[in-house]
């Protein structure tokens, strides 16, 4: 049974406020700062230079090993320093607006990050957790919306709002660990599913949520290097996968500067079809993309590249497509993930028949490639990786009108458009 927890709902009957007068800029976040930046933050509140390295190690441990959300809980730091830090900085989590738990244990959280200025809006981002018997995978977003307009992906129907910052990317991991009881001396909360082997609830992270990670390279790099730091969250780089639709110039930098596993959203074996499914292909066609994969730093049989291939009925699922896929990937240490299409409202695509998926997989397997068929997860909450539905990104019409009035602007939306947006938000 699917359960949904509405953690916070805006009140459409609340009185309008003066947005500029009421706006209070959020305090700077300590989450997302690297070690040098933490030392600089400590210096800004008067910590002597000789203490900065030691204090930064303490903060690092509290943030990423213990998972604290309040300076008051940092018990090995002097009270006066905690008060100074609290006055200048924040370690608070984003608001969890809603939580959905699928019949199969998949969980989806809608997180709200505050506006940075009175002319901006808070942004909502989805994060999905997929538990298996031997691992727990967290699907993390890198952008609010997306620019790539991949035609089979629901996120591609949403305009890009902005890049997420390093702290907002990391916050998704921290919130998920909070909700799963994944910090020391915590237990899995009722209703949540964790791996049965007794290990960490979140053992793997995939950058496969909303957005194209390589179009937000600096923030993604910073967040993933912090997440893989051995004295903090301590995720192995072999358990972090960055998925790209094929931003060819950034692929080499990803391998050299981040060093995580690489996944490619391929989905077609011909440029004419991939141009339609993944329009970025018009800029970086298949031949260029695969050449970047062949030269990806560290690629080997022990560090294979994953090629994601969504199975679309009558579009890309013929046996001729399977044979061409094998030919294209020759010489690349690769694994091929066959993904049954997860339909979403308004899509024109259908999932391939299961018999056809098995025949396709058989061709790939006989060629020597591991080609697991990804088990559909969280279909009842539209949680499949690459197809995250974030209707919250469509700001409700009543909220647009309230913000416009508060800022002295005119809302030109028609009553019909407003009603459609409200209905979409409610759905």
C-alpha cells in the first residue's frame, strides 16, 4: 500500500504579506563547505588560527558522521563558540514537504530549499530511495528542472529553474539518512525498508535525479568529493554513479576530478532516433559520446561504464537495435541496464512487451555483456530514476498570484491556466 505524508501544505487562505519586508536571508550553510572553507568560517567568528584545523575536524565529524542538525548538540565544542557559530551559520535541513512510500518500499521525499532573495521563490526537489536486500540506493537531483527535454522523461517537461548548490545536493543525502535512521545508534523507523544485511541504509548514491549533473559540474564535484571523504559520509567512489545524457566535453573532467562511476543515458543506437529521444545528441552524436567513454579515466573491466537503455515499444526495442548496440559498444568495458519504461501522465510512449525485452536482453547477453533488466520500482509513486515526477515545480497559481501581489507585480495568468496549474499541483 502506498502511503503519503503531507508534511507541509501552504494555506491558500493565508493573508498576503509584503515579501520584501518579510524576507530574511537564510544564514550561510556549513554543510557543503570543504575543509579549507570550514576553517575560513571558523576564522570569521574569531577562532584563532592554531585552533582552526582541530575545530574544523570536529565540525566535519558532527556534520557527516553524527548527522547533527543543531549546534547545541556539538558537545565537545565550547558553548560560547557554539553560540557564535549559531549566530552566523546554519546546519539545518531543508523542509520535507511530502514523503511517499511505495508498496515495494521505495521512498520519495519532496524537499524545499529556501529562496536566496525576495525576488526568488523556494524550490522543491525530489529524492528517491530504493532498498534492496543487499544495498540501499539513493537517487539524487542536481538541478531544479532540466534543459535537455528528453522526450521519454517527465523531468524533461519541466523548465530549468536553477542549479542546486553543493550544500543542497548533500542535504538530500543527509535528509534521507535522517528519515532512514542511518546515523550511528539509530534504528530504521517504522514504515521504512532498509537492506537486510544489516549494513548502511544508504550504501550507493546515483546522480540520476532531476537535471543533468555535468551541467552543474562544480557543485556536483564538490558535493561528491565531500560525500566520498573517508572521514565523513565515507561513500566509496565505486558506489557513486554519475549519469549523464552525454555532455561530451565534461566526461573526461568527471573521471579525472571526481573519479566516480559513469553511466550514460544512451537509449538509441542511431543518431536520427537519439536526436528525438535525447536532443543533446544533435550537439554530441553517438560516435563522439562513445569515444569519450573509451577514454574515460580509469575505465576497465573492474570499473565498467553503465549504459542505460529505456525499452520503448516499437521505438528502440527491435533485435536489430540489440545487435547494433553490441556492435557500438565493442571494446568498451560496459554493463547495459535495460529499463522497462515507466509511463507517466501525458507520455506518448509505451513500455516494450516483456517477451521482447527478454529477447533483446538475450542478444546482449550472448555477446558477453551483463545486461540486467532493471526491476520497475516505485511505479505507484512515479519514482523511477530518470523519470522523477516533480509536480511541485509547477508553482500553484494561487501562490504565483500571492507572490506577484506582494511584490507589486501583475499576474497575467488566465483563470483556465490557473485552474490547470492548481489541479496539477494537487495531483
